[in-house]
C-alpha cells in the first residue's frame, strides 16, 4: 500500500470500513415493522444495567426507545416480535452476563465474541432454544459448565480464545444436533471424552492450543463413535499428545487434519493412505520420520520441523491436486525430484532450511506456472538462476537466499508481473494461505493458517493473514555477480528487495526510484561503486535501508528520508560523506557572526537527526500495525458475511 496506489487503497479501505460497519450494526434496523415484546424489552434493559459499555455503544438501548427490535445488536422474529438474536460482537463490554436473558425464551442466536466477561453463568444451559452460541475472545476462566448439555438444539459452540481450564465435560451426549465445536486457545487438560465421539452430526472439532494430553491413539478411539462418519475437520495442534501416529483411516470423512506441535513420533501408518477425502494434512513440529504415502487428493501438506532425513520421494509427483507443499527444516537432502513437475496446481512451495543440492530445476518455471510463493532458502543449490523462473507471472515471494547460486541476476525478472502491481494482489491472486485461513471451517472458523518465514528489515518474520500483501525478492547470501539489472525497477509493487552479501558490481541503478512501494532495501556487502542516485530521495516509504560495506562514494543525497537512517546503513564505504556520516569536504556552511547570547542555538538543532530517525522508525511500526489490523478486520468482516449466508 505504497506510492501511486495509496489513494486507491485509501478509498478501498473506506469502502471496507463502511461494509464492516454495515455488517456489524445492520441488525438494529432490519425489523422496523415488528413490535417488540414488552417483557423482553425490560429483560434487555435489565441485562444492560449489569454491563459497562465502552463509548456508549448501546446508545439505542434506552427506555425512551420502545421498539427494542431496532436496537443495535437485537434481532426479532418478523412475525411474532420475539427477540431471537442478540449479537454484541466486539462491543468491548465488561460486567456480568445477567440472568434476565432467561426472559428471552425464543433466543436462538447469542454472540458475545470479543468482550471482557469473566464467568460463564450456569444458567446458560437453560436457554433451550439456542442454536448458535459464541463466547469466544473474552476473559472467561474456570470450568465449562456441564449444564451446556441441556442445549439439545445447539449447532455451533465457540468458546475459543479464553482462559478456561480443567477437563472437557462429558455432558455432550445430550447435544445430538451439534456440528461445530471450537475450544481453541484455552487451558483445557486431560483427554477427549467419549461423549464427543457420540455426536453423530459433528463436522468440525477445534482443540488447537490447549493442554490436551495422552496418547493420540486413545483420542482417535474416543472419537470413533458415530462421529467418525461425520467428522470433516480435526484440529489438535499445539497440545501434549504423544506416541506414534495411529490408524486415522477410521475417520472416513476427514478432509482436514492438523496434529502439528505435539510430541508424536514414528512414521505415518500405511493405512492412512486410504483416507480418500483428506485434502489438508499438517503434522509439522513433531518427531516424525520417513513419513510418506500416497494421499491422492491432498491440496496442502505441512511436514515442516520434522526429522524426515532422506530424499524427497518421487511419489510426491502423484499428488496432482497439491497446492501447498511445506517441507521446511526437515533434514532433507539430494536434488528436487523431477516428478514434482507434475504438481502443476502448486501455489506455495517451501523447501527451505534443508540440505538440498543440485541446480534449481528449470522446469519449476516451465511447469509450475501458478506459483505464488517459491522458497528455497538455506540449502546448497548451485549454478545460475534459471531464466525460466521469469515465466512465473503470479509469483509474489521469491526467496533463494543462503545458497551457492552464481552468475547474473536475470534481466527478465521484470516479467514477474504480480510484483508489478501496486498494493495488494489478493483480489488478483487467490493465494492458498489466504484461502485456508478464511475458509477452512465454516461459521466458527477453525483455522489452519498458511504462513511463511521471510527475512525482512534484517529480521526473520512470520507472515500469516497478511501473506497475500507481501511482495518480496530475496537473493542474499549467494555468489551472484554482474550488475543490478535495470529491469528490476519495473516491479513497482515490490515491498522487500534483498540482494545483500553477493559479489554485485557497478552502480546502484537510477531507476530504483520507480519502486514506489519499497519498504525494505538491502544492497549491503557487495562491490557496488559510484554515487547513490539522487532519485533515491523519492522513495518516501522506505523504512529500512542498508548500503553498508560497498565501494560507494560521493555525497549522500539530501532528503528527509535518507538522512533519517542510522549511520550504520552507510558504513564501510570510505568514499561516502554527508549526513548521517561525516560532513563532505568543503561542504560546511559559512559561520555566522556571534551576536552573543546564542551560544546554545547549535545545540537546538543537533538532536533533529535523531528525532527524525525515531520518527521514521515510528512510521514503520505504525505501518506494520495498520497491515495487521486491516487483516484482522477483514477476517472479522468475512466471518460476519458467512453468518448472514
């Protein structure tokens, strides 16, 4: 969101905020012809008395406004006037959930997401008409009340992102209609009760990021009641499950499975290859080894942070529907097998942090023409960058850093047209990470996040929700020679460019000023010479710059932006001068006569450079915060839209 695209994206942001506002507060006006029930109106007012509402967000809830069906967050039945929906999503309220809700005897939808309530009341189990209950993102502690088992009509239950502890209650036997359960991000302990496996309509179970312990085999056995035929998505990531992987094929309808971040070991059982519905498998960050079989319709595989310790098997080439392949940090060695050229649906390929050798296969550019992300970082590849990579018109992230690649940077990289678009290409490129993050599991959103580690601004960062916004080229720490191709300047959407620690020579191209979106630029530790182009002063959104350890000379161009960087950004260039380095010879301004009493004036201006540096550091952090906030609000909007469908 830089440069020429700024105004467009500002207007797009306003449209987005308008849509979000409409999605969040539209409930208050959808039933204007309906008269609310007086007793239910009084119950709502009593409920409000027990709340502390930030910024008077329930301003319409007053005794003067008799028509409670028009109140913010209240939805009524069009024919009877009964309150059937209470949506106080992200009202940032505190206080107590009052028992006056029991007067809303027709309430079927209760959403208190993202508030600051502390205790789940026992009477919640008496709201017998509820089909949807979302108490996620609050400050709830203690037990999950066993009275929940009385909600026999409930379809969706979401208690995620709280601080609930103790065991999962066994009272789910009486909830036959339940389809979605989300307890992600709590402190739940122990195992999974058999009662969960007896919910015959259960489609989605998310227990990610808890303290569930014991044998995974016992967990699967407890889920092998009638739920085994209906369960489509199971997320048990980041728990304390142990032992070898059991036979998972008993869960015959399973489409998406995450077991990452546990203490599992051993290979995947051969029987798991019979899971014909499985499209997403994430067993990363365990102690698995030699685990590969044919999963014919898989679209995403994440085995990163395991000790596979072998070559990439040729059988991977049989997965022709595969869109995301993550084998980062798995101790793999050898060459990339040519069979992977058959995986023509690939959008994300991360083989980084291994011991892979050989040349970068030319067929990656010839056959895998739908790639959005190619990460081969930190391996032992040699040879040239194949010119066929220039055919990747959808590529947004190219990371070939920390290898032994030599030769020139291909001038044809200007054909990476996705990087030429200003701003976000999310609408243009359906990046697989964005798809799974938003759409993985229906209404309550059990997320299997696609993410990527990228070195940006000198630090390794993990991108998840904002991955679709990133456009980056990192060719650092290789043996590249020759000049920086002028054609790179046409990639005007590029946000991160890192060519550091190579053997590049020649001058910094003047056309670099065309990279208006550039936020981070690292050309350090090369053999670049000549002056820094005056046009560099036009890169007003640059927040990280490193030209150190080259042979640059002359005066650093004068601009608020370039002088805001620390002197270390220019160090190791003996011929460079000017702020923030030493003054250039003959460049000192004539001394003004001392009129007395002004001896301290110079001290007034001395701190300006440090303040200017801090200012741009602040702008950089603010930019990152805006990107994160935008991504989170987008997820919330899409969540709202799904609920209205």
